[in-house]
């Protein structure tokens, strides 16, 4: 039928031949996660190759290797650093862009090594979906149960904290096990158990694959007749993008810059610039400035396309008010009815990044939206143990630890719960002495459960 794509198992993947389909489809941002050598970089390389999204010289190099009887090095397509190629591991987050006839994609190939967990957090923070690679050859089976690797558990816990809405558990290297369905089912059952223990609410999909061989990557594989689900690429094409609650959240506009023009004249222009992180703003609408609590009405809204009467979450704006108020970078303009209030004490989940452990006696800088304030960790409530999957007691956090802490701030911030709006519920901690990013944090709701590792 004209205008209708044939089934994936009957067509050769190709680049889109029209701009309309890719330009109107929502971009899907996804990452690969998992332990070292689970095949994350190989999967992305194979995906790019099979979907014809490689530059001609890269494709020719892979094809030449295949013709010479060598195994194509798909991982080299994303390992851009010399150290990565030398050591055979991913260190930094590698971003790749490609499109099919149905959708555009942004892929983040994140490191699997425990030492670079912080890089994985960075890549996952904006992802709509995560492909968690599980090497079937390294999963041990005892008493009929599959034991997942610690880094698979740690990455899954981070995805839970970040609220990633879709997780694809890709059981890789099944070709080395003869595509044994029994092994696949046991690994899938183990991951379901892990998800339940972590309290993951994301939609989880399971796919048996061979990244190196291309099985179930772009089209269904004849080697897994027992698998009736979709291959990876069509599944990604059909996933919805992250549904943000920011559109329905009260307006939240962190001020990045104050714009002045003709400041010496009586009718000088004073505009407040930034990005609307949540809700809507309307000309004439009443707003409140935090932390001062003063109120005003919006006089004008200027977007990138000119003056407008309405702005939505995600818009970059310059707004003016009907009265002069002392507002500077770091202040937040919210709707007058917003329940958001200045806070000097927050509870948050922390992913510790720094080589130096958390020092309760040290002062850190907390950067939240456009505001940076001095902060101290007053208490470590608990630390998540990746081996036991339980929260334990601790006095500090070490590199790659995930813990729940209480933070006191020298100045108030307009904090919201991360679960309500990630843009206004996330922050980073900076070591004041070294300028290192010490941790990434997700603010916990005031009425969140007190037990268990939840935010």
C-alpha cells in the first residue's frame, strides 16, 4: 500500500527520505546503562549501522573489516577519547544523533564502570528512556535464580531516583548461550524482582538481543522464535517522550539576568530574563517574587518570537512588571497562587560524585536553578547498599554512594519536590574549596515516606 511502511522484518532499514516525518515527530532522548562490558557501546554502534545512520567512511570501515573476516568494532564508533580506545571502556558520556522515517533520537552512551557513575547520572538526567544492558554470560545462576551485577543494580536505582519513565532491559550476548530462552526468562524475572525492591514505577520492557550479531536490534531475529515482542528500534520509535508535569505546575521562573536599557532615564526598560521552568505566565497575571514575597503583575512578555500574551513551560523569556521591585539573578518569579515557599532546610536524595567523602563539618555551595547558596549537610539519614538492596546507617557518603540527607541552607531557595517538577527539584553541591561538583541531589517531598529508599 502506498504511503504505508512494510513490517520491520520485511524491509531494509534506511535513512528517512522526507523531512516531514522526522521534523514533526517528538525527539526521544535515551541512554544505555549497565555494567562494564555489557555491550552498551556495541549496541549503539550496531543500531547506528543497521539504521544507516553512519557517515560513509565509518560504514565502509566496518564493512571492510567484515569482508576481511574480522569482527566489526561497533564500540569504536562511540568511544571518542583515546583513553577509551586504549582501555576498551567508556569513560565520558558520548552523545549521538540519528533519525529514522518515524522519529529523531539523541543517544547518550554512558559509562558502565563504577568509577564513572557520576557521568551516567549526567546522561540520565534528561533521558526519556534507558536501555539497561545485561550481559547474560556474566549473570550467575544459583538455586535457579539469576544474580545481577552490582552496577546494574546501582544504575537501576539511579534511574528510579531520576524518575526515568521507560526502562528497556536488554538481555545481551544470548548468542553465546545458544539463545537459551530459559536463561533469558530467569534474568528477566531477576530484574522484575530488582525493580520491585527499588520501587521502580517506570514501564519496563524486556528484549533478548545480541548487539554484536544484530539480533532483535532493528528487526525480529529468527534466532529467537520464542520472543514475540518488538525489536529494539521499533520499540524506541513508539515510546512516548517524557510526560512532564511542569505544564500543569504553578508558574516557576528563575531569574537568570536583569536587563536594563537607558537606566538613567525615567522610563527606562527593566526586564527579567530566564526560562519558564513550569506552568504558564500571562500578561496582567499576578506573580510573587521569592524569597522576598513581594507581589506585582506582569506588564509585558517577550519571547524569542517577539512580544506575546502567554508563555508556557520551556519558553525562554524576558518579562517586565508593572512596578519596580528589587529583583536579581537567583530570585524566582512564581504565580501568586503558587504553594512554593522559601526554604532553608531540605531533605534530598544525593548521588555522591566527589573522590573526597562527604564532610559534615565542611561548607558546600548548593546550586539550585539560578541561585547558589552556602549549605551544610546536617544529617545523613541512610545510605543505600547496592549489594543488599537495603538502606543502612552511615555518617558520611563516599564516591558513588546514594543516600538520603538533611541539608541546612544559609539563604532560602524556592524549592519544590523533584517528583513534582525535576527542573525545580534538582540541584548540585559544589565543594567550596576545590570547586569540584560533589554531588547531584533530588529534593524529597515533605510528606514522603520516612522509611525505605524513596524520594
